[in-house]
């Protein structure tokens, strides 16, 4: 399901996730807090992998990269800059843990036209060969809905850390910027982006005041 490069990036993301939620606590962290990234990140990433198969696209994970810094064609770095490593670390460090950005992972995607089967449209069938932005946006949504379910279950059993960070992680990644999930969802299906955002905002007070 994951290739070696993806696994390497995911490990880096997990380490950053752990740092962000544990910094700057000087005491011994609880095992329940340490487990939070190890539950949230795999659930989100595996859900999107499963969804991508359904929507006939191939996705590959990497740390959030940033290349273009202005609107002109030449206004970009020669190589993508791994902002998903530097930005969350610096913001958490400078704010002494007051801000905990979890914008860590992005995915690249490509079409899988040979795997696309006949799609039913009413009483007719047609072969869909071209990718469209909704395929990508629905893949993103499939990775976010399990986080809501995870937060709800965690809230029921009193696992406050997991409930809170499930919602927190989802909200950070709903930001429609760069190649984050939020941008994929926002530009691929604005209505779905609004719907998912509203669900997360509704859930936020329940987990925040646990």
C-alpha cells in the first residue's frame, strides 16, 4: 500500500506530530498522548489510499512541499521546499506550544485510466477515462470522515487527547492552501469542503471542553 519513500515521509511526519503535541511539556508524557499520532495519521492516510482505488486515481504521500512563492512562472524554487517540516516545528517552538500546526502531509496524484470501469449513469453506462477534480476531492473527504468518527468514539470512551487532536488535525488540513488536503477539497468540490468544515466546527466544542 505504501512504498519506501512514502514510509520514510510518514515516519518523519509521525516524529514531527509527536514533537508538536508533546512540546514544551517537561514532564513524562502519558502513553495515551504518545499514541495519538500513531492512531490519527495512519487512519487518515489509509482511508485516502482506499478511497483513491475506488476513484481510480493513484496517490503518493510526501511531506508538504512548497515551490512557487509568487504568481509569475519564474517565481519558484529550483527544488520543492519541505515546508511541512520547517513550518510546524518553528511555529510550535516559537509559540512554546501555544500554536500546534499539523500541516504535515500532502499527496500527489495521477490518473489510472486502465482501471476505470463502466460507470452507470441512470439507465445507461459510459466509460469514464479522464480524471476530474471531484475524484481527488472525494478522496480527501474519505480521509476526513474517519477522523470525525474517531473523535466521536474517543469522546464516548473518555479518551480526550485522541478526540481533540482528531478534530484539530482535520481542521488544520482543511485550510485551502498549497497542496494541503483542504485545497484539494476546496477547489474540487466547494460544497463538500463547506459541509466537512461545518461538521468539524460542530464537533470542536464537544472535544475542546472535555
